[in-house]
C-alpha cells in the first residue's frame, strides 16, 4: 500500500491516508497510538484538501487488503548479497531512496521480514552475470526498511519498476513489483497495478519514494520456543556462508552470513539456507 502525499500531483494525492500510514508515522515518531474504548486503534483520514468530506475513521481490526502479488519475471537470481545500498561509486543514474514499513494484516509492524530487491540499471539492462542492483535486507524491530538505489531504466514492453520478494519469518513469499507515478508507460504496461504505486518526490539531485507492504500474515512478536529445535540449528548463533546445520531431520547449507533468530529456521528463509 502507498502513503499519500497531499497536494503533490501524480503521487497519490487523491487517496485517503490509511491506518498504515498513521501507524508508520507514529512508529517513526515514537508516539503512542490512540486507542478506542474497544482497544482497537483509532486513526483519522485526510481532511479533504479539495473540499471533500472526511471519510469515516477506520478501525485497525477491520482487515486490510494485502499487497498484490505480481509475476517474478525472467531476471530474478537467488542468493543476492545482503545490502541496503545498491549503488557503487560512479554508478550512472538518478539517485533513489525507497523507504517504508512492512505490516501484517492486523496493522502490527513485522520485524525480521526478508526483502529481496532487484532492478534494471539506468539503461534498462539487468545484470545476469553478477549482482549489480540486487540485494536483500531484513526489517528491523519497527518493521522499517530503506533501500538506496537509482531510478531504473526502461526496456521494451515495460514501464519503470522495481522487483521485490517479501517473506515474513516462516511464512509464504510475496513476489511483487513497485511502480513510479506519472510514467507514460503505466497506461500501456499490461502488468502495471496502481495499487503498487510508490509515492515519489524530488529530493536534491535525486528522488525519494515510499511504500508500505501489507503481508497476509498476523503480526505481533514471536515467542521464543520453550524447547530447542531438533537438530544443530540454534537461534542467536552467528552463521557464515557455507556452514552446515541439521534441522527437522534434514541437512542445510548456509547461503549468507547472519546471526540466526527465531523465525529464520531452515527451510523457512530460502535466502539464508539451502537443502544440503
């Protein structure tokens, strides 16, 4: 879902502010979220800058549409490196920072969510030999993420877009794409979905985009297991690429260096573990 940007043409100004946007603002500011007497979250909507009446205040327990999925496309590569900055010195292109939060359908920010991004370079080409403009990261305790990259170039048949896979610990993978507002090809690209538009604005010599993912999972903290899992895998252990563990009676090889945590057990996070 996309946060609104009032009075900025072509960036979702006509959309009401959703409860996710209010929550992301509260999380960022460290503010307490107001509660109704029922214990649900009370959130306001945009004040109708063009004279429209206010929409009814939503309740945080009334459900929300998860972020739509989209095709993976032919250019995905597994085992991307862990990094939040896809730009190297001298990389041509317009700088772009994409930030946001990942929520569950119950409005709770999700930590430990795997986000694997890949995109074309400024000329519209994908790197299939290496991992240029490819990388994965995990959301922090507030469900936040930040990606530093460039505005991707165009190639025949497609509008401008960024690919992403999102996976909460132990949950199915969401594969989708993020789009840019105001692109002429948005109207001719058969895959384009306005629900996947980022809010984008100019920022210095580059651009800043925001997008909040809503995964079809329940949020909330994950309780640690009372008993250790079967096998040699253990939470809180630093694993290096190539390390081997057993879990649930099967063997796995570590793909990316990381410190394990509950919810990242093999084979639930394929970016970290592969069946040995």
